[in-house]
């Protein structure tokens, strides 16, 4: 697979050409007339084939007798009914996989002008970079090492789409970095590994990085983070990244907070074995924040952003926290542990409370693989959003629509907050089965300053896909880095 995807201004003889066609197309669209001639009528011949369809997101490869060795056709489906951006994204993801196999080194992309050029360029770039992800770090002696083909794919696209394409390729690299981390197994990617990685990444892209280690966390009174991480193979930590562009260093920042449980056994409220598999993905909220910070810094967005990553490993030993323990959190709220498997909210709580005090944020978005309930409700199709601020909710929802990282609102009412009350402490970390995903949000609300616009995104269903089909046919089995594109896009237009 390619290591990098580059936008190029010009290529004399591209290895392949890509075009888009809507379904039901009867003859060669005018914009492709000259190209078709150059390809000896290949497009016209394809359209006449009985087996040809241009279903949304489909990919067809043609081998023209003349011209470049390959013509890739992305199907747009019914342009009135189907989501064209989604079709471009999915088609481009298939394309990059096919092109890599075919050892294509350069690609000329002829436009799909069913949507505005910038959005089209972005969707194509998103699809190409999503499709070019591969995690082979741990493939060993029993895997045949296939010839990887060219390291770089150079892409020439219509100048109107070039800016969108470049932007998406940059964000895509950040997302793929987050996916790589997410896929890294828990015996490697423990909290200490994340700290080291974040420090190095921050240096590379020019972010400030500071870390509250376990000792400091205890001294600061972060009872949640300290307790959850106590039995971990390495100590817990709160990683803080800051993007403070010139002239904005005094602005109230947007604060992103992510849950990074490097492995969730459930603790003494042990998970049954089937539900413990894939709990390396319980760090995906934090990895999305890391990826978004990487993208924001790479794009040099003119907005101050801080990213907090609460890293811990939820394990068992003699010192591990237990059910019935009562913890005192950073903001003085006491929590009765009723379930050690409701650990994400405990680490997030301290991060949120500390972040509010330290940074006085203008808005907060947290991302967490928090509850199985949201997976039951939404599957892999969207994340659950809890947000009492209409403006923030709209921003995020629109960004979700544009990037295909969909959000759907869930309520949080005073009744839900009351549900969390405990007998001997202020609140419990879990209050039975009713309103399960909402309980997580209700719990977190005790740690966020009132009056600060806040959105809690429960990404348990979308952080990884469990089979080689997903909410859009975009991702192979594995991590999605859900949130990186969503957050970056929302922050691009932040005012
Ligand atoms: N990390 C899990 C949530 C999860 C479940 C993520 C499935 C991805 C897939 C979380 O820490 C957890 O265990 N939640 C419990 C909460 C309960 C104990 C209140 C759950 O959802 O069952
Ligand atoms: Mn858990
Ligand atoms: Zn968890």
C-alpha cells in the first residue's frame, strides 16, 4: 500500500485515469467526449455493457486499448437520491486499494461535478486516504510479504478541487495516525506509550504538550483517573496538547477531551470474555483527540484548541479499585463506584473538571467509547450526541453531515442527573440499566462548568467496525478514527 498520497500539478503520462458516472447514464457525458476519443471509445463501450452499473460508490476498471493502462469509473448512483459525497468517498477508497494492487503510481482524476468542487475534492481525498490505511506492524513470519508496489501515489485533479483534495489528504494522514494507534495492541500501546507518542508528535507538528503523571494526579485530587489506572501495567496520565496560533494565545480555547482506556477488562466488574475482545479500541476517543490536534496543527487553523487525553488501563490486581469504593474527584464531587466497568466516565470526569478550571474553555467536546447502550441503539451508523447548546450541536451536526461522520442527538434531562444520586456519596458511577447511554452523559455533567457549551459524543459504536462492511462500506474491519475529520472540519470554520 502507498505510504503517501500527494497532490501534483501536472503529470505527463498518468498510469491511470479516474472519472465518475451517474447510474442510468445512456451516452458519454459531454465533459468526457474528448477523453473518450483519446481512450478509443472505451467509455462509450463501457456504458453499453449490460453488466455495467454506476451504483453509488461502485468502482469499475476498464483497460483501454489506447492511452493510459487503466480507466477507473466511480459510480455516483442516482444523483438526486444518493449522497454524492458518500459515493465519491466510498468509490475513492476502493480505487486507491485497486490502484495500489495494480502498482499505479500516478492518477489523473477527471471531475465529478455533481456537487461543488471543494466538497468533491475533499470527499475524494477523504476516500483515498481512508482506503490507503493498512496496519501491518504486527504481521510476522506466517504472512507472505507481497511486493508493496509504489510508495507514493501522485494525484492530479481539476484545479477547482485541488484545495479540497489537499486539505483532505492532510486530515487523512492525521486520521490514519489515530487509526494506527487505535489498532496498536494493549501490550504495546499502554498509557506510558501514549505519553511518549504524544510528546514526540507534539514536537513534530508544533503543539505544546504537558503531562500530569500518576503522582501529580493523586496530589491534585484526581481520584477517578488515579483509581481506574491503579492496576494498569503502566501508570495513568492526563496528556494535554495545546494549539495556540499567534494572536490567539489569550483566547478562550475550544477544549477537546478524549477517553483513552488502553484496555478495558472491566476491572473487578469483569467483562465476560466475548465482550472483552476489541477493548483495545477503548482508547479511540483519546486517539481521535490526538489525531484532531495533529490535523489542526498541520493545517495551522487560526483558533486556539486544547486537547486532553485521559489515559489509563482498566485492570485487576490487589491494589485495583473496587465496587463500593468512594472516590473524591478533582472538583470535590464524591463518587460511589457501583461498577468498575463504568471506568471511562471516571477518567473523563477528572479531565473535564481540570480542563474547565485550568483553561476556562469557550466550548467543550468530549469523545468516548462510553457505553454498550449506544451500540445497541445506533449500531455502527452514527455516534450519540448529548448537547444542550443549540449552536454547538448545529456546528457538529453539520460537520458530521459534510464528513459522513454522523451524529444523532439523545436527551439529557434533570431526571437523568437525579438518577445518578448515591446513598453515601454524591453520585454513583452507574445506576442500573435504565437510560444506559444517558447515564454516562448525566454523570459527566457533574464535572463540566455550567454555562460552557458542551457536547458529549458517545462513539462506542463507530470507533471501529467489526466486519469488512461498515456504516458506509468505507472501512475494512478495524479502527475508523471517527471524530478526527468531524472535529477538524468543525474547527476550520470556528468563529
Ligand atoms: N468501554 C465500555 C463501553 C463499550 C462497550 C465500548 C462496547 C465499545 C463496545 C465501557 O467502559 C463500559 O464497559 N461500559 C459499560 C457501562 C456499564 C457498566 C454502566 C457498558 O456499556 O456495559
Ligand atoms: Mn468499561
Ligand atoms: Zn471502557
